[in-house]
C-alpha cells in the first residue's frame, strides 16, 4: 500500500497516463480505499491541480520543472511484447514499463508522469514528459531505470521552468547534497 504522501502524485500520474480512468480503477491500481482516493481527488480539484473530468492543469502543478526525455530505441527480443501493428512491440512495451515504474514510491514522491509517446519519423523514437522540482530526481530515473532497459540505445533531456515563485531558474535544490558518483549537469 502506498504512503499517504505518495497518493496525490500517483493519482496525477494515473490521470495523465489515462484521462478516462475511473475512481474505481484508481483505487484498484493504487490498492487504496474509496475514501482515501475521494479525499485526495477532492483536494486536487479544490487546489485546481485537476479539473472535474480528470484533466490535469499544468499551470497548477507544484512541481516547477518540466522535462522532456527523448529516447532512442533499438529492437531487443528480451523487450518485445505482442504487436498489434500500431507501434513496434518493444517501443510499446517500453512505454508501459515506464508508466508502471513511475508509480513506484521510489519515483512517485519526486516525479510526476506527464506522458509517454512513440514518435514516427523523428530523431528519437519515444518522448517522455516528467515534472519535478529537482533535476537530480529525473537523472536518477534516467540512469537507474531507462538506461538499464535492453531496448534503450540513448537518451537526451530538455527542461523548462513552469512555476518559479522566487525567480530562480536553477533546477537543483541547494539544500540537498549530491549523491556520490552523480554529476550535476547545468548550463552556466
């Protein structure tokens, strides 16, 4: 069962992944009761983060950074899933794996899932949209999950500031120490 603090972010991620999701499906996916889901959805609606009908309003998210992760893929039989002819099966499987992984508490505390799509005719094959307050949480997801997937050849990340109440555009939280072995990537 997720921690209470994880539930709002997990609800936002589920709605972003499937705007037609029902409250019952949210309960089932998060393994929490009706009252917990109802309470969190009401709070998210009252604060303007989601609208009735479950549409997330990007301008009301408390996470101030939006990230685009561009993923180049390659076929790998270990990553293959049944194909329906719409997208290569390994790319669809990667999108499903990403969505599932982002609901885990390890990531749900710090990252909000925006969307993940397979692209056609682009320099990359898949684009993932995430929201966060600190770029290092995105870096952790990319290095610990994405780059370990057999179908991922390379990644590139772009970001922008959404809600910046103090005027700073630094995606790094100065109060949080860097982890050993991680280097901060910032333009200066």
